C-alpha cells in the first residue's frame, strides 16, 4: 500500500513536471507565434500597400483605356446616328410625299367611285343604257370617218320601212349600205355573272340571257335588212367588251344564230377594226377613181403635146429660113459697107479697074 502511494506521488510529480515543461514550451511557442504574427501583419500591410498602389495604377490605366474606347464608341455612335437620322429624314420626307400622292389618289378614287355609282345608276335604266350605247357608237364612227361625213355615214337614219337605225354606213360594193344598231342586254348578263349561284340557277339565267340576245338579233334582221335598199347583212353593236367576250366564249350558239340571220355581233374594239377596213377600201376606191381621171387627162395632154410638136416643127423650119435670109442680108450689108468705105477713100485714076471689080462682086 505504501509503495502504491509512493508510486502514485511519483507519477503525480512527473506529471506536474511535464506540465511545467510544456507550459514553458508553450510560452516560447506563443512568443514565436506572436513575433511571427507581427512580422506577418507587417508584411501583409506592406503587401497590401504595394498591391493597392499597383491596383490603383492598373485601375487608372484601365479607366483611361475604357474612357478612350467609350469616346471612340460615342463618336461612332454619333456619326451613325447622324447618318441614320439623315436617312430617316429622307425616308420620312419620301413617306410624306407618298402619303400626299396616296391622299391625292384616294381623292381621285373617291371621285371615280362617285362617277362609277353615277354610271351604274345610268345603266340601271333601260333607256339610259340605250343612249349610252348610241353615244359610244357615234364616237367610234366619228373617230374613224370624221365629224358629219354624210357621204360615208349618217346617224339616226330612217329607212323605207320607217325603222330608224342608230347609224348607217354607205360602204363600197359588194358590201353596200349597212345598218348598225346598238343593243345593251345588261340585266340578265349581271344575273348570269353573279357569284355564289348554283349550276342550275346559272343555266336558267344563261337561257334568259340567250333569249335576250336572240330577240335583239331578230329585231335587227327584221328591221335593218331590206332587199334592194340595204346590204343583206347588218351589225349589232354591244357597247360592253365583257358581254361580247361572254357571248364568244360561252354562248357560241348565239354567234351561229346571228350568222344565220346575217347579223354580225361587234364590240367597241371589233367595230373600230371593221370600220377601219371599210375606210381603207373607200380610200382605195377613191384613189382608183382619181387614177382613171388622171389617166384620161394624160391622154388629152398627149394629144395636145403632139399638136404642139407639129406646130413647133413648122416654126423651127420658118426660123431656119429667116435665119438663112438674115445671113445673106448680113453679107450684102457688109459688102455695101465696104463699097461705101472704098468710095470715100479711093482715087479715080489709080483704082478704076479695082472699082469695076468690086461692082461685079456686089452684083453677084
């Protein structure tokens, strides 16, 4: 037991010594750490000061570069803005001009719409449609043959059967006098070309349209083809190209029916072509007529020129005879003149023989 206590005391003492030694070592370490920390703080402070200076320098350089870049960018942006502003200004000016033109065009369209509505109102009435067709017909004829050319055409011409043709053209043979009448089958045509209708309804309206056109063809064939007075054919004038195209494209039976009745369906374009051909034929006939007159006059002139030649030959022979007599008279005059000169200058004794010889020459 005593040994055990002694051992424990020894152990406690040893531990105390160890603790004392460790404490001393710790103090030295702490001193070293403290000194190290102070040195480290100093170094960190110096590094921090140097780093701050370098960082400030780099920051200043970077700031200068950034400022230069920003100035360059600002200059370029200003330049681009000026260019774009100029382009935008031009574009805006062009837009304003276009808007002004569009506004002007809109006004014209509004006016045209009003005119179209007025024209539609006119064409709604059957009598007004008739007047419209006649005016269109007169304008075409006058543009081809001239105003009031009664020798070639007349308007509102009354025939022997009391029918009044819208126009009549005095064409050359074998065409002869041909009547032109304006017709405007608009009502059933409008119904025919209306959209959204069924095929059955379209066929029904097509038959009504055919019936209208056939009535016009029959009326023209009956009234305006008179044997011995007019040509054996007449012209139906449609003042609308659309109706003419509809008939020729989808109603060929009407074309055949009109041909069987000797009635020719025309539009403004085709009528103008037909009248132009008639005008060319008339001019050709007129030229032929004047050609025969000129030929006859040339023959007469040839006869007169023959007489002129005969008389000129007689005069020429007379002139030649007179010229020969004049030459002889001239010779005699020269001899007489010489004789007078010799008489005024001669000596009687010396030139008696010479005078006698000259007298013989004069006598000859």
